[in-house]
């Protein structure tokens, strides 16, 4: 039975399987393989990151649409606002598309560093919100004042009392003649009692890194009143963790924040009008229906936020707060796909063509030949056990010197072929013994990418990502697959997991190309990616659709070449260039040989670090 690779679980209707291929469910519904081959035919080899801006716009529309629906349903009096947290993806080809897609929603940006703040100031339309989180020094706060003076609607979220004192100091240095509309708004991050769950649970709770305690909140309000700044205090903020897979911690946090909001207003913070619920809206990464991790929908998320804020406000007799979110993963994850070619299958030597049959073979090997030739569904389990038993016996005979290396090779090939055939004939569902055997004979697929560069959350946190071959999808995948990247690091592997098995096709990569797509990689993976072994960001392309639904390849950005990578690491590439050239010129080679070597050297220095496939070298 052919596999849909969990598209119904994680795909959101954005991609579908049609015939042999994965297609984009948009416009003229092009196949991903068609797009990738067009990029490669333009001379770009190695892995490719494809961006789909229509998926960014779709997620923004869905987020705003669900909250607007909930506002209508519960007759909510506040407004809904959202900002994209730049830490999720600061790459220009992404940020520019966010700005384009969100122009009709007054969607803003969130910054957590000076560089991110400059991006926000340069890309956020005047009037759309900018929020500034994280620890800040005086220079960063001055930048916030410059943004406000320039007309930006900017809110500085206070993480500690010292930041509030610095804001007042900067205001005095700027002069007190600023109109109130030219000053930043003040937000305060709450150090929540409520905590999240999962890998990012430490974002909430009393031991969290950020936020003011209840006592510090009261002190901050007193400072603002004494300095005449209380009317700029407009927002409280909390965040209980990224990828919030369960809804109940959010409900608890909303009740806590809602009561703090109401009490602060009653204590004199009359300009307080907004609650920023932070990020955390989860993405479903699982490919297995029974292993789904998110236990709520976007509709339930919006309903819970709006209902609880309304309920608390009414019970406390205060105005319903404007609601802000900073859900970056939800907006960004689905828009990007990493696509990389398989270079080699490491168990392909276990084929009949590799057998070295003798005129006279040891009896146990003759029995293995017989098992392989006569195995069928009715005897598959019995023959499987016999083959494994023979393997142990034959390896012992080799250790004792009774059979030779060719006999051992024939043993390994035949047992591998028998096991694969038995697994194909038998139903492994619910059979732990068969799953364990399948785990032992998994195929290793060498893929032309770096896990450390393109899937750092897998390496660092064990976060899975949907993996789908782009072709052969009308056929049943039979190979229990583990994936190796091309780094020289043993951690550069996505191991086979019998509880969430990845099955791929048995392909001869010397005869045809086989591409794998790694989906939902648009959040965090690019910005967290590291240059392990000096593999850099892969070639990227933005795929847009015109009015007729035809796709266009835009903003092609090739992976860095070798010299650019070294330049980034502060090597003096001029010195390197001279040294490489002089070593050849001062050698005893002929002038013709020197010229040939220099030509090859400079050709390869202009290439990126990713490997070239056999198919690529053929044209």
C-alpha cells in the first residue's frame, strides 16, 4: 500500500500527492520536483530551500480571521493585533514577504536585539505595532525613542526595573518637549506563576529568565506615576513557551494575566489597554496520526483567549483588553521546504548482482540460497528465523576460519535479501519482533545536506520534521530508512524510528535521481543553523504565482562559495589565494599543467561546499 507520508496530519491541505509526485495545492498545482529540476537546470546544485510566500499570507489571514470570528461570536470589545517575532526568521527574503503579505492587516514586527530593531524600523509600516522584548541597554532604548520620534507605534517591554530607569533617563536626555504621541509605549513582562509544557516550558514559571515579579510590577507602576509616565503604560506581556502543544497551560496563564491586568487598572494604570499573550501557537510536525502532538485547533485557541479575557474583564468590571500575539512559528514554519538529493544507498551492495557464487558453497549458504528462492507469505516468518539463525552460525564459522571472506559476503547479502523479502511479505503492525528485525536492516540514505545547518532543532532538541520523497509516490516504499547527512559527524543522522517509521523507495541512484523534501522548516531552522564543517545556507528560491496560477522562480540566492565562507570566518582570503597560486606556480610542473591546475582550482573555489551528484556531473 502506498504511503501518504502523513500529509493529512501535518500538511494543512498545502501539498498533495498526485500520481507519482508531491504537488503544490495552489495555482496550476505544479509538482515540487518540476520546480526543483528547473532550479537545478539553471546551474544551481546541492540542496535547495524553496519559499512559498502564499503560505505566509495564508497563515496571517487564518490567524486574524479566527480571532475576528471569535470577537464577533463573543461580542468582544477590544481589538486584535499581532507582530511577527524576528528571532524566528530574520532572512530578508522571508521578512520582505511577511511585510508584503500583511499590509492589509496592520501586522507588525517584534525585535529582541539592536539589529532586529533596525530590521523592524526599516520594514514595519508606520502605524503598525513594533514590540521590543529581551534585555536592553541604553543604546537600544535610544533606538526605541528614535523609532517613536520617526512615527513608529513602538512598545518597549520592560524585563527589569533598571530598564525602566534607563527609559526615564533617556527621555530626560532627549528633552521633555516630546509630544506624548512621539514617545514609546511601555509594556511590562510578567514573571508568571503559570508554566508551559515540553521543551520550552522554562519560558514560564517563577524561575523563568524574563519578567517582573508582582512586587516589581507594583514598584514599576509607582515609578511611572512619580515620573509622569503612567499614561504611556499600555501593555502587559507574558510568554509560556514556544510550540505549546497543550491548551490547558495557556488557559491557566490567561486567567493569571487577566487578573493582573484588571488589578493594575484598578490601582491607577488607567492607560493599560492591552495584553500580549506572546507566542507558542503550535505547529503539527508529526507524520503519524496516532502521534499527533498538538491537542487543539486554531479555532479553539482563539475562542479560549477571547472568552477568558472577556469573562475576567466583566467579572472585574474593567474594559476588555486589546489582544496581541507574537506567534512566529505558526506564521513561518509551513512556508519553506528543504529539498535535497539522495547521493547513495549504503546497503545497495546487498543485491543479487553482488553475490560471488562458487561451484561448491558451504551447506548453510546453500540453505540460504534455498530459503531466498522459495520464501513466500505462508513460510516467511519461519524462513526469516532460519536465516537469522544461519547468519549467527556462519559468522561463528568465519571467526574460526572454516569459511572465507567471499562466503561471509554471500552470507550477509543473502540474509539481508531474505529479511527484506520477509518484512515485505509480513504485516509488521503490532509485531515487536519484526519491528526489531526491520530496525537492524534499515537502509542508510546519504543525502546532500547538513542537519546542523538546515535542521538544527532535530540535532539539538530531537524535533522531528515531515520527510517526503518527491517522486515514486504511486509505489509502495519498502525500505526502512535512516538518513545520513554529508558532515563528518556521527550526530548528522536521522535514525530509523520503529515507533514513527520512515519508509523510502529502493532506488538505484546511478540511474535516476531521488529527492527528499523536509517540510515545515521555515521557523528557527535557518537562523539557528550552524556552519559545521563549513556547510552554509543552501541555495534558496522564492516561488510565486501569477494571476493565471503559473509559478515563477524569484529571488534566487546561491549558497556561498568556498572563499566567501572563509571570509566570513575572518580568514584573509587574499593571502589564501596568493599561497594557493604560488604553490602551483613554484612547482616543477610544466606551464601547461600549471595552467590546467589553476583553472580547476579557481573553478572549485567559486563553488559551494555541497557535493555534486553523479547525475549533476553528467549534465
